[in-house]
């Protein structure tokens, strides 16, 4: 029933009202890959609209989707991106040669995003798709343009070293920039994603306890989240994910038995130094 309703809604917007909304088709933040015959007209209409889109505009649109937390959106965006790069390669070459490096977005922004996604994402399909896209772009001649890994000096760097941050700021940074996005990804990237989701949620809960304890004065349990924290999590785009964990009481359940000594693998004849070397 949900599938039928989705098909009817897509046909209503893209076929029945296509003439009125055609200029907005290129802004749709997903790629329809379904082979349902009812969606053939919908796919054709979207493909025609994208085919008339300026090359740089389409690259910019797909590039923006790489920042999405959904693994499926990243997969479909990367698949479409590799197709566009392959079919419109002459335009890509012209874009590389003519880029002045002063525009808000250029092809080097795309390369930078592909490298960041491939380094940070744990999904193998996403990593392989990034590699395919980078392969389609090909080698970038440093004589033509230099690859800039940051538009502004120090843009992606922390203003202070992590060990110089307060415990509260460090915990908020972990939650906003790492744990929430990992929690969102976990349910869509793994067969048993709920297990990873629960573990990450537990980690966020424990960090919130640290924030509560380190606040001045300490924040009591079962009280509302203070406005200052609410603003920080809202600014980080994670408030709706974090709020349910503010007063949660999940407990870590493990069936692992405590390990008995010796812990250094001395049964294999390893010395302490060799054991340390193996660990590192």
C-alpha cells in the first residue's frame, strides 16, 4: 500500500503537474532506480529535465547529496555521478581547464568531497562508488590546476587541540560531528544495523551523563535539557536525535566473560615489548 501511494504521488507531481514543476525537477534530492513499469514515465521525465541541466549545476547538486546521512542516498547519488562524469567527460575537461578557483563551487570541491566520503564512510559500496567517480574524473594535471584540500587556511581544523577543550565541548563535538551521523547510518548500512544503532545510542547517552555531571551546577537527572545545550545541539542539527537520550537509562548488556590473566599472550612466548608492538 505504501508503494502504491508513493507511485501515485510521484505521478501526480511529475506527470500530471510536470509542466508547472519542471524547473524544480533538478532539485529533487534522490534518483529513482525502481524498475516498476508505473514509474517509467516518471524516470523519463526526470532524466529529460536533468539532461537539459547545465553540467556544473548537476555536479553541484549531486555533490551536495554526498553529505547526506543516508547510505542509500549516497549510493544512488554516486551511481548517477559516475554516469554523468562518463557521459559528459568533454565538459568535465573543459570545466577543469577553465576553473579559476575563486567560485563558490568547482570540480575540485567535488574531488575533495569524494576523498572525504571515501575516508570517513564504512560502507563498502559507497567506498567503491567513490573510487569509480574518482577514476572517471581521472588524473588532475597540477600544471592545469592545483588540488585544494581547503578553500580557506585552517577551515576544517579545530580552533584548539582536543585536549585543550573542556569535557563538555569535547563531548558535544563527538555527538554532533561523529556519533549521531554514525547512528543514522547504522540502520541503513548493515543487515543487523539495529545492534550498531543501540550501541551508538548508548555511547551518546553516556556522553550526555558526562555533560550533565560537568555542568555548573550539575544538572539533575529527569530534568529538561538546558536552553544552552538545546541551542548547541540544534545548531549541530542533531537535537531531535539527542533529546530522547537525555533522560534515557539504557544499560550495556554483554555476555563476554572477564578475561583471566595472563593478558600479554605469554602462552605464545610473547614478551611485553613484542605484545605492545603487535597491539600497535
